[in-house]
């Protein structure tokens, strides 16, 4: 799958060079140009970009402002222009004809903008528009922004999530539908799950999948993960397919986010079991296969504009973008020359070459989970339902089920031994896999308890005879 970034292009792209060459150029309307207010002294409206500063930059040569939702070097395409839609559809066909399996669509919720270019309302009015943080939280953030002399926060009501975006995505879906097996996944960013789910469309006619990023921000509590997943499963339109991720290029790596060290090692195994047993498509961020950790970089090594601008308040996203650690040699085997970022920590233990030799390594565990997904239809297409087994608050259990089989997944988010109360039925239970290195062996009769920080997959097998196998 390819990353399709078509909200914007580079300011060096031939399309933009043509567009900015003159107001009368036929490609002028491929981008969003507007006259400024007060005889050009002020920006066309108050929209701010997603990093820092105004979303408008003045172009001296043509005497107008152009819009950029991100950096000024990334001018936004005008998706209201039919020629832009045709051009992007042609790009998609170009890659699909060459065997691409589909696309990850970068920020499609920003494609279309309000046709009247109305000002966005300030953040403190958010409650009148949509569900948002408590007033005390909003007031706190407003005061922090003032103390730091940062621009006023605003609700991006008019420069993202416009109704016309759904029309665009339906068009792109028709392109994908011409190539059997081709798929798409959207990077829709919003704090309202229902809005994210709306990009599946009506009768699943827009994106095939949408990332559900709430899991990236869950506290280390079983209830937090359970509530997030249950809510997403309930909100998703009928017949649609979830997409889950626990790390990506914008957040601290999970192995560091949840404690690091030996604690982090246990926790990422638990998360790996969660990710690879849920209904839907799991997405592993590179390095998660070996539990790569976040790199802490000094300011002079940062490449990310956010880190360069706001360090040390925000250290940027470079820490999760360091090169893949293939071995314990120079540059972690990524390159014979110095890469754009230094390699991350602990390359002597966290590298592919060494973990491939260790049957107890995180990489070996990930391979076991992937093998299970490929070999057990219940993990591919089975229904999902969270279950209450009388467990303590910090244990999350759910069942995957088809007419051919049932699996029970139990995840202990606590550092204590926990008992599980299995349903009183005439079934036996067989341990399929455990995250721990605690002596449990696959295929053994399941004992209804969890070790600290342990996750297990249990298969419900044949009926018991004469009460045999009772726990």
C-alpha cells in the first residue's frame, strides 16, 4: 500500500509552480488563492495551520495569499476543482495498474474547505458546537497559550470535515472498486468517534477502513482499552471493517509510552496480543516487531519542524522515527552511511538479527501471533464481544466467535495475580498462547488465573464428559 498525500503538494511541485506563475494561469485554481483583507494587509480569514501560525502565506509575485493546512511549503490543493479530482484519480490508477494493493490516505478530512471561507470560532465556544473538554480544561489551555504567547486556539469548523469531502471520497472509492482486492485506510483525526466512522460512508461507499487512534492515547487501564474498543465497535456502520494501531509516526512509541524497561517489555507483549486478536486489520508500526523504544534527541539533532519550534515544551516526533534496527552494528544495519536521524537506544538487544535467533524474543512472539491469525479463521472473521468474567477492574476479556469455533482473550493490565471466573458450562478450555515466560505451555489445560501483566488466548473445546475437566 502506498501513502497517498493529496491534501497538499510541495511548493516545488510543477503544479504549484504553474499555479503561482500568474493569476491568469490555467492551473491557478488548482490551489486555493485569496485576496487579503484591508487592501491585502490582513489574511483572508483567521484559519491557522495544524503546526503553528496562520494557514495563509502571502505570495509576493502574484499578490495573493495561498492556503496551507500544514507548513507553508505544503500548499493545499483545491478539491472543489474537477480537474484536481481527475488528476488524483489518474495518479491512483497509475499505481493500481502497477500492482499497488491500495492507499493510506493522509488527512482526507482536510480535503475540502468552506466555500465562503468563514472565520473559525474560538476554542472557548467549542461546547456550543460539539462535545469537547470541560470548561476548566478549556480555560486552562487558553491561559497556557497566553502565557506562552501562542496564537489563540480555535475550532477548525470551516477548514476540515466539510460535507463535500464525502463526495470526493465516494469518487475515489469508485476508482478502487475497479481493481478487485484494492483497499484504502484513512487517517481521519478527530475526537468524535462518530465523525470518524462517518467516513466509511453510506453502505460502505467511501473508505474501506479508518484508523482508530484513540488507542494511542489510552491510559494503562483495562477499562480504558475496553471502553474505547467497545465504543468503536458499536459506532461502526454495519458491515464495515475496523483498523487498529497502537503506535505511529506522530506519537511516542508504545514500548516507551507505557513504562520502558522490563515493565514496558511485558506491556508491549500484552498490547501485541490485543492488537493481533481484535476484529479488523491490525497495523504494526515499523519497529514494533522488536519492541523498539523512543529515542531522546537533543535539539540540534531534531528534523521535525514542531520540535525545532517548540523544544523543550514539545520535543517533536523524531524520537519515534529513528531508523529501523536491523542488527547491533554501526547505524543498526540500516545504512552504511550516517542516516538522517541517529539510531535509537538499546540496539544491542533490540534488533532483528539477534531476536530472530531467540525463541523467547518479542519478534518471535509477534510471529506466533501472526501465524495464529493466518491459521485460525475465528481470528480473521470472527465476531467480537467483550465479556465480564467476574474479573477485577484491570482485566480485559473478549471473545472471538464463529459458528466453527470460539476463542477467549484475557489481558491482565495489573501487576498482580488475577483470578478469572469462567462461565459454568459443559465446555473445556485449552491454552493457545500466553504472553508470559512463566512456564505455561500451549495446548495445556487452562487454569483460570492470570500472572501479572499476562495476556492469554484460550480455546473453548469439546464438551466435558461426566464433569471431567472442571476447574
